[in-house]
């Protein structure tokens, strides 16, 4: 048990060090804020002295009207000075924490972009969203308000104690009796706060993930009439989140009144012991009032200790969670070859198993295609077709010496050089909640209208887009929900063409398009884009029958390869699939002609 606590404490200190390393990057703003804060606290320490002089003057009968006016004006001037200094420390410190938040968000997002696809295969979107919102916000609060409050509490504690000692050191020692108890309680409660905040963050991640999943699948939920079941599941996640927050609040809600109660004990001691000192004449009435004011100033540091510990524990816990992701090294790294590759592909003895699984997805695949040729890939669902092209693009890393582009192992090439060759249209078409023109221009900035229209014409979608009321400025809704499947696929094809790819990959991206439109798109691509290497993954033979090389995959194995004519002559799986599809087309034509 003690070892576990030691490890948790070590991690906490490491996270705090990282947190303060980031804060000190803004040391100029931090220094400016601290100077302004010292100005506020220094001026605040003068106010009890003003009241001491005024009260002693009134009690001794030496005060006159001009003296009272001078004391009043002094308080106003001090208050104005405090207001100015308080404005500047907020500008400096809060501004620095906001800049830190911006830098951390940019660093976090940039790192997420570097992580491979396999990371997102096993990490929930809701968990990442919780890191990007709650955790970064907790770090900002720790960097801003917790930092300034901790310095303020330290400075005011030391300064107030010095002023108390100067008035009456014996009375100071008596009224300080509860303080060690407060420090002990805060230290003990801090560990519990850290653990419970971790639980709060995990519960929030679960709630975020379920909410995101439900909203993304809202059409499916409505289609199945499953709203009540989803509502119950979300309510369970929300109840869990509430439960963990209440557990955290119980500790925080118990600690803060306890600290305040102990601070009130100090005030009670002052009333009894200080009152006797005034009666005994060891201190004046004005000194008693000043002593009371300085002791009251110590109440804020006592409260701040608990608040600061809470914020720092939250910030450290969140920093630790963020570090866990940002310390995850990208599994796919740049190679040393910086040459611009030609779009020829060679695969030699490629076998692949997804990380952390024991299922071999591809088994001893070998083929080659020269630049400017077309490769067709066909096979049953789950035969490894998509995995193969993802390995070509290094979305996943193939084993060394198995995949070559331009005659060089892809692992030896720079990632940008490899992926820059490809224009990829995946099976699941994803459109952003932007206009059609912005979706087509994605990755290229704002392309001219003429260019966007030309790309849409290549994808056989221009006339349909122009029939919309807003034309190319039509907003497609989240994930393109306002468009049909075929329209989304063709817009995605236009988007892939916008990057001027050397290798175009259509991963079953013509499945929602009729055969005539499909043929028109493929013919236009051949004519318009000279030297284009194409990789067509399909279930329909009509999509790939004109390819220079066709691969037939089954259960991860390359069972057949050759041209359309060669494969028909072999009379194997490909020929059987071709005959079945021909028969299906004949049946459809007969039914359309009323001869079913």
C-alpha cells in the first residue's frame, strides 16, 4: 500500500513540475503580475495602520477634523492604488494562463495529428474530448488563479505575521495555535482530493463518449425507435458523473468550513486575550483594531490554502492525463529518404497482423504495378482489401522490406512524401459541416470557383450541385446528412482530386453510384489526369474489369491475380463472381422490362 502511495505522489510531483515549467515560459508576464500583486498586498497592509492612528487619536482626544479628513483621503488613495495594481496583476497572470492554455491546446492537437490510426482504434473519442476540454481548463486554472493565489497567500501570511509580531509577539503566538492544525488537515485532504478528481474526470469522459456516440448515431436510434434505451444509458453515465462530483464536493465542502472554523478560533482567542491586553494597557485600542485586521488578513491565506491545493491537485491530475497522451511516441516515423517518389508500387511477401491482436489480416501478398497504371482489388468483406491500401499509405506501418514506392521501402521515406502521393476516398465517406465548395477544397485552401466546378464535373456531380438553391455554397450538415450516399461519394472523389494526387485510391467509393455514372467518372479520370496511378477497391466487377492488374483476395490471401481476361480464363473465384453479377444484372433488366 505504501509503495502505491509513493508512486502516486511521485507522479503528482512530476506533473506539478511539468505544469510549472510551462508557467515559467511566461516569466515576464508572471514577474509583472507578481510585482503588481505585491503592490496590492503592500497597500492593503497600510490600511490597518491608518485606522490605528485614527482610533488612537479619537480615543486620546488628539484628533481634529483635518486629521480625520486626511485619514479618510488616505484610505481612498490606497484603495485606488490597490484597484490599479489589481487590474494589472489580473491582466498579466490571467493573460499568461490563457496563453498557456492556447499553447497547450495547440501542442495537444498537433500531437494528436501525429499519432497513428491504430491509436484511435483503441481510444474513445469522448475520452480525448474530455482531455481537450476539462483537463486543459483545469491546467489553466492551476497555472493562473492557483499560482497567483499561492503567492498571494504566502506573501500575506508572512507580512501579516510580521505586522502582528511588531504589535504584540505574545498575543501573536497565542492566536497562531490553530494554524499548524490547518496545515496538517490541508495536506491530508489534498491526497484525497487528487484521487477523487481523477474519478470525476473518468466519469466525465464516459459521459462525453456516450453523448458523442448517441448524437452521431441519432438517425439509427430513431430508425429503431430506441430512444428510451439510449436515454437510460445516458442517464446512467450522467448519474455516475453526478455521484463522483458529489464525492469530490463532500471532501471540498467539509475541508473549507473546517479551515474557516479553525480561523474563527483564532479570532475568539484574540477577543479574549487581546481584550484583556487593552484593559491592562499593554496595547492601545488602535493597536487592538489593527491586530484584528491583520489577523483577519490571515483568514484569506487559510482559505486560499484549501482552494489552491484543490486547484493544484486538479491541475496536476489533468496534467498527468495530458502527459500520458503527449508522451505517447508516434508509432510511425519519418524515414531518411527525402527524394520525391514516382507512383510505382511493389509489394513483396507482405504479411500483417494488427498491433495487440493475434489475427493475421494479410498473408504473403506480392505484386507490382508501374506508374500510370490501374490496380483493381476485389474480394469478400473482411478479406484485407482496405488494410492493404492503408499499409501502402503508411496509415499503418508495414513490416520492413515488404512495401516499396518508387523502388524504395516506404518505411525509409518521409511520411509527407508518401502520403502526398495519394488522394484517398475511404469506404465510409466523411464530409465536414461546411459548404460543398469548402468540402471539395479541403486541404487546398479556398480554390477558385472554376476549379471547384471542374473537379465536380470530373466526379459527375456538378449539375446536381447547381440544381441546389445555394449551389456550391450549400451547407451539407454534419457528416453530410443532407446528401444522398451517391452524392457524398462523388463529392469525396472531387475532394481527393483537388490535391492533384499521383495515386488515386477509391476504396469501394462507387458503390452508391449507378454503373453508367461510374463508367463516366472512370473514363473522365483517364482522359483528364495524365499519368495517374489508380487503385480501385470494389465488389462490382464492372468497376475494375479494365484495370491493368486485378488482385483477388480471400481471407487475407492473394488467391488470384491478372487482367480481367486472364482471370476469366482461369475460371476461379473471380470468374464465378463475374458470372453471378452478370446473372444479377440480367434479372434486374428483365424486371425493369416487366418480365419477372
